[in-house]
């Protein structure tokens, strides 16, 4: 443990928490993992993306926005794939 860090702070595993939240959007493990990694990467690269308020709620909102965008893209790809195959 690092000097100056209290032993009374509960352990917090960000990826585990984000995986639970991502599980509310999709049962697909690869998509959940991608959502978690994208959330962490965006939060680290651009902390201004995190809205005011408690950090857990800000991360949850960021993950929700990413999930909606990601799942909309997957849905579009599934609907267009048969049409594109027919054109080829």
C-alpha cells in the first residue's frame, strides 16, 4: 500500500463496476468489454467529458452514451449486412 493511503478505503475495481453496468445493455461479452475500455479511455483522455456530480454517476452516464452509440451501430450493421451481401 502506498504511503498516505488509508487502509479504511474499500477496494474499488472500476472495470468490474463498469462491466456490471455494461451488462444492462448487452449480454455479449466482447461488446461489454469494448464499452468498458472505451469508457475508461475517454474518461482518462478527456476528463471534461465527465459531467458535474459524483464520479460514479458521471462514469455511468458516459458508459450509457457510449452504449447507445455502440448498440445503434451494431443494429445498423445487422440490418444492412444482408442488403449489402445481396448487392455484391
